[in-house]
C-alpha cells in the first residue's frame, strides 16, 4: 500500500510503482482531485480508480454540482460518498478489482 499526500505525490508514486487500484479524494491539497483523476486515468487507464468526496454544501437551497458524477466522467470506475463504512469500501474495492481483471483479460490477445 502506498499513501500519497496529494495529487503531485500520487503522480510520482504512479511513475515509480505498479498499482492494482487507486483511491482518490476529489478535494485534496496542491492538485485538485478532478485534475488528478483525469491525469491518473490518462497515464494508467487499466488501473481502477475510486473517487471519494465528503463535500458538504453551505447552502442547501442552491443546486449542487454532482462531483461524484463528474469524477466518473473523468475516468473513475466507482465513487464513494464520505463518510462510508468499511463494508462499503471493501465492496467497491472488490468490484473494481474484479472489473479491472475482466477489462484486462478482454484486452489481451487470445492465443
């Protein structure tokens, strides 16, 4: 397991290591999560990515952007809304790993 403190550190880690899964917070220091998700997906499209957010809106009467939907559009495979339970996290991780294996197997040439 590798923990990166922000998007720039995550990009450095992605250059130095192989990963089975990435979990990215949409709102983090230094590099915005949306930008990170887009770049991570471009550089490592086969690695499943889970986006998470716990953004609370100050004005509940105003229409709120759907940050988790935006993350899916940028390449996230699944999203989690914070706070989430350990069971929810494990479920999403297992789904992403299984789907990632299927995608990779489908992309491999048959012999």
